[in-house]
């Protein structure tokens, strides 16, 4: 036997065992549930109700086949009409949604385009304001050169004058190469 045939045989055997297990499990489960008297009575009522309604339907079909056919056709027509109404309502809802939502999307698109255009138009104005501020800063620095120099001499908060670099060292004129502090 080749591998393919063996695989098919084992698959069929496994499926067969599974089906047998399901059937046996159903029978055992059903039998166990029937030990309960309440469940037994419900099963009896359901079975007798199904039997009675099936018999009644068969009798009606045998006695009045045309009337039963017409009743079934009427039921299908009613169901078909209801389904058509539901489809029509769904289409109307889609059209309304489409109109409302997509019109709002277009409005948002137009507003955002306007905003982008305004920002682009304002770009030059903003540059001009920035250059005027820079010019004012330069003019203020020129007007108060002493304050500007004091600021550079005194250092900043992170580097106070006490912690700045020591003054220059000059060589001693005695011919040695050791610098002295002045």
C-alpha cells in the first residue's frame, strides 16, 4: 500500500471513529438527561406537539392542497414584501448617510484648505514681524552698548565671575620660563 492510500484510509477511519463517538455521546447524554422527570415531561410534550402539528399539516395538505399552496404563497409574498421594504429602508438610510456625512467631509476639506491657504499667506507676514523684532533687538543693543558689555563681562548665572577663567599669565622677565600671575 502506498503512502497516499494509507493516509486516506487512516483519515476515513478517524472520521468514522469521530462520528461513532458523537452518536454514542448523544445517546448517552440524552439517556442521562431523561433520568430527570422534569426533562422527561418536557421531551414528551415537545414530541407530542411536533407529532400533532405534523399530522395536522398533513391532513390539511391532503384535504385542501390548493388552499395550503395558496397560504404558503401568501406567506412567501408577505415575507418578500417585508424584505423589499427593509432593503428600501436600508438604501434610503445609506443615501441619507452618504449625503450627510460626505457633505460634511467636503465642508471639512474646504475649511482645512482655507486654513492651509491662510497659513501660507501669513508666512511672509510672520517672517516680516520676526525680522522687525530682530532689528528692534539690534537697535536696543546699539542704544545700550555698556549694558551689553557688562553682561558679557559679568558672565551668566551658570558661570559667575568668581568661577570664570583666571586672568592671563605673563612670563617672568628674569629669563625663566615660569609664568607669574599679575
